C-alpha cells in the first residue's frame, strides 16, 4: 500500500486548524457583509478581478549580539527596497495596460510589510487571504476578488512562513530573494518558485573562477551555522575536485568580534592570496563589523552575492575589501521603469506608512524635475546614490537591475501563467477566469498528489461546515484543479519578458544559475567603481560556462600583476608532483621524471611514458623520435670494415690469379692446386659475405647472411682439413706396403669437402624451415636508440653452425699438428697448424664478445671474427707460397721438390 504522508499531513493540518479555531464556527455567513475589525491600515491596495498578494521586506532589522548582556536590535529603512515595491506596482500597471495579457481581466494587488518577522509575515499572509479586515482562517471577505498567488519575500525566514501556509492551499508563490536550498524540496514546497538561484549554486561559479586562474591554495571563511557548514563543505569539494585545497577554514559568528584571533590569525599567517568569503545574511552585519574594525592583509577577496551589502556601509569600512570580486545576480532590463521612477508621484502615497519616510526625506530637498511632461516629484540630486539605489548600481543607470528585475519577472511570470490558463479555460467554457478560483480553500492537485481518490474515504470522519452542513473536505478537494494547473504552467512553461528574456524554472523551482562577477574598487572618499569582469552561466556546456573579460583590470589596487596563490611553487614541465606525507595535496615537492617519461604541463600529477619508438628530450618535456641504430656504410666503423673487406677480397683474388697463372709450377701442384683454388674462392666469398651484415637489415639479408657465412666458411675449413689429410696421405703412401696409395689424388679431398659442406647445408635448411631469422627493432637495449638487427630466430641453430665450424677447425688443427714433422719446404701442415690456432683463438673469443655486445657493435664483432679468421687462413697458407713464387723462384723447381722428398 502506498503511503499518502504529504497529502494526509496537509489535510490533517487544515482540519486541526479548523478545530482549534472555534471562532470560525461562530462567524456569520461570509457571503454577507463583513463587520470585522481592521488589523492595520495600508494604501498598497488596488482593486482587480484577480488579486496578487505581495509581501515585501522594506525595513531592515539589524541585530548585534555580543554576549548575553549586549543584545541590540535596530530597525532602519533601506530605501532601495522601496524600489522592489515600486517595481511590483509598476509591473502590475504595465500588465493591465497590455491588451494582449488577460483581456477583460484586471490584476489587483494587496501589499503588506513583513519586516522579516515571522509573526508579522504570517499575519500578512492571512490578511491577504481573508481580505482587508480581520483574519479568519478558511474564510474570505474579498467578495468576487480571488487571490491567485503571492510574490515575496526577500528573506528566507519570511518566505518560509508564506510557503508553509500558501503551499498547503497550493497558491503559487514566487520569491524574488529567498535563496535557501531547502526550498528546492518539491515535496515540502510544491508551489514555491524563485527568480534567483539558490545559495549553493554560486559556489560552482566561484569554483570555476578559481580553476580558471589556477589558484590552488585558497582560504575559506563561512558562517558559523548549518548553511555555512553546508556551503563550506561544498566549496571545499569543488576546490579539491579541480586540484586545489584549502589553506584554512574559519567560521564567523556574532562572537567573533571578541575572539578575533580565530579569523585574523589564519589570514595573517597563511600564504594564500585568495580568500573566499561565504557569509549568510544572518551574519553579514557581524562580518562587516568585524572586518572594518580589525586590520586584515591585502588579499584577493571572492565573496558571495549576499556580501553586496558592503556597499551600504560607511566608506571607511569598505577599504579592507578594495578590489574584491563579487558573485552577483545578472542584470535585466525593465522597459519604462526609469520613466516611472522619475515621474513618480510620492504624494499619491503620502498616507502610507512605508512612504512617509520618503516624503519626509524629500521634503527639504531641492527638486530636479527630469521629466517636465509628467507631474509628480522627481528625484533630488544628492539622493541619487541613496534613494532607489541598487546594491551595485546607481540611479543614473536605471536601465538594468538585479533583484528589482527579479520582482519584475516574478510578477510577469504570474501574469503570463494566468494568461495561458485563461486561454486554456476559454477553449473549454465562456465563464470568467476568476469564477474558477475558489475563495480561500485547500487545493489538492490530482497530478501532484498520490492516490487522490483515496482521500474521499475521509469525508465521513471530518466535521461539517457549521453554516451549510456539508462536509468540509469535498469543498477542499474541488478547489485544487485551477491552482494546480497554474502551478503546472509556471513549472513547465517558459515565459518571454517584454525585454526579450526567456524565464523558465528548473525542476527544483529555481531559475538556471546565471551570475555576473563584479570587481569593486572603493576610495577613501567614498567613491565606488563597479566593473563587470566575468559571467557564469550554468546552463551552458561544460567548459564554456565561465566567460572572463580578459581586457578588464581584474586585480584591483593591491596587485599590479596576476597574483599567484599556491602552497608550493608550480612544477615545471619535465617534473611531477611528489606529495608530502601529512600535508595537504597542494603542498608538495617537484621531482624529475624518470628515464623514458615526460611531463608537458605544469603541476603534472604523473609523468607520461614515451612510446617504444620515442625518447624524452633533454628537458623531458616532449617525446622525440629515437635515433635508428644499425651498422651502416655511412658510419665510420661500417665504412672501415667495408674497406678492409674489399682489400682482403682483392688480395685473395690476386693470389687466386697467381695460383692460376703458376698452376704448372711444382709448388702449386705439390699443394693440390684444385683444393688451393677452392679454398681461395671460398675465402673470397667469406670476405664478401660480411657485406650482408652491413646496412639496414632486411628480410632477405637476415635470411642469407648467417646461412651464407656458415656454408662458405664450412667449405673453407673443410678444404683446409682436406689439404691436411692430403699431405698425410701423400707422405704415408710412399712407405713400402702402404695401403694409402689408392687414396692419393684429388678425389678423396673433393668428396671430403662435399660431405662436410652438406652437413652444414642440412643444418641451415632445418634452421630456415623451422625458425628463420627476421629483422627486428630492439627498443629495450638502449634508451636513446632503436637498434635495427636481425633476430636469429633460434640461438640454438646459430650456435650449432658456429659449433660445427669450430669442430672442423679443431679437427684440422689436430690433423695438421700430426703432420708437422714432414719435410718443411712444401709441407703445409705447419702453416695450417698456425692458421687453425689463430682461427680457434678468434672464434673462441667471439662467443663472449658477441654475447656481451649490443646493437651495431654485436654485428661488428661477428664481421671482425669472420675477417680476422679468414685473413689468418689466407696469410698462413698462401703468403709463404707467394713468397717462394716471387722471391725464391729457385726453390720452385722439380729437382728441389724431389730432393726434399
């Protein structure tokens, strides 16, 4: 079963009110002439078919509470608040003159003073509902005039009193000044609307302003009450969300005057240059008194809209806030109001309690009639900044207003909503609009109240009307349709003002948050200079809500340049924030980004890691492309190795040519000329294969270079092994009865070279088929370079090739060592022994050097090993023969060879 708590409570309250007021039962029929005593006299009344109640706070009661012995109240007139009342009267007149709005209907008004006193506000509300006579709950002496809604009030307390009564009856109430957040509760205040945003909405504007200027270290002073605590918490969350933090949080109350250190000590000791002051109206006088008495340091003050009251204080009291930034309501144009003010006939209201002070103030002043065509009293020169003055505006700029514009839009909204209701009603019936508004009855809107029909079961339990004998509840329920429809129109429709502005209300009954940010500069002589420096519109998309006038001088007289407000110096690009334990988040130290990271903004919370193809610049402020590293022909090392390769290749080619030319000489023939030529050709290919290791690695180079080197080098080493075996066989075959004679010749040597090479070919083929090498970019070995290299695919196969070549070389070394005692003139065994010793030494040192090298150095190590080992073979085996051919030709004869053998 659904709970009908709000509806039941409202009905029970009304029933209880009727039961505890027995005077209601004793009253005569309200349709008869009322003979009731008057509770007050007022001249703020105008006849109309539809009556709009106006409750205005004109007189200001200032209360200064120091201690129990000093509690003082002072009531004074605030003349600018007369302008709110005049705006109400002016707007009603403009609406009645406009034939397009509520044709054949006139709006009347009944205006009473609240003085921001609860009892007086309640009496005023009852008086408007009951008529201009005695207060009678649930009865009206208005005859055919019907109250349709209320305009008011300026303060929260009096607006709450109106809302608690008018809300029960579903009368729409539009406040022009109440900004408390509690009115956003549509369950408690379903028919309450306001033309100013709530108090907390301006906190978003302050937070955006602080974020825009990069202020991270902010002081906060709030009221010492529930609203102040709520505002302080919300302000702190907004600042923290944008990366800032509070330097201090102080709360001001009526006793702060005698305990000044609570406020002044943080102000003096803090390094924050920006102070946010959020003070509710309850403590505004105490705050102004406090700051005007105690010296405060020069700061940038950002104050809430309620602190515009500072303009009402003496000139000397404003000086501490010179250059303050005020969050103020946006201005609006009221067409014709300037002429209305200048042509105002105050004597028309000379019997009014509210206007008596105005008449008295003007009675001794020289008049300046600025509008001779209209009769009446014009404003004196010396009262321009006092009478009708706005909190941020003097009379010479009467085209735009702030709170006054709120009164204007409130009345127009009520009238335009009534007009839309009139259009809707006219389509359904020809009856006059006011006939559908019942006299003072509780409304229960079907759309707004849950389970409306279930209330009918209460009818039998309620007392009956003492005059008609009918149950009270049916008349209560039947009254709700038009007031609820009127509320629905106000809530959901947009209304265009004569100035062109569109007024609409959000779901909470308030308008979109729009503010002007003003800078106030005060001189000791009392001059005031108000400048608009920015605006804030919460209805705009995020990022464009704050519009700052960069041309304006924002910093007032105390700061000639942009003021910083930070706990720590900003971390420059290339650094990051390192938070200090036990300190606020804004207090930190700056540390450089680690290797490979950058930060390109100030106050970076963390550094950004560069991609694997980039590296930080020297300042670590941006990522730049990493240099490409590989052994290229342009490098000194690459060019040197290429030159050595070509030289060795040329030497080897020359020796091959010599051997071909002198192939019939005994020394060439005695050393197996075919194997010698094969060895020279393979050495030439070994020198050339090193060129595959130089240059940018490609797929084809990576596939061929290790395999080519392995096969060619295997042919070279196996040729050396074959030459050694040939020498052994040749010398041992000369012994009597030797079985090695049949192996003498080149056939065995060629077969040995082919078999050894085939083993290397098989290993290479399996390697290429299973896990072939491929080009790779090494981004980990060197943070400054991208190393282009060939990934061998399988280290196992690579070292199998190297190991197989090493095995052949070791075997050649052993065989050559065994043949070292043969005749030395044409015996290659000793030469082969030395060449294999050098070969094994080079490749033995290659393995650790290769594994410890990186990048192009690793490739250079392998090239050096290939060149040095190949050059060792070339030098040890063939250079001695060339020496004999060219320098000792007498030894290159058959007789010498036979004699030695």
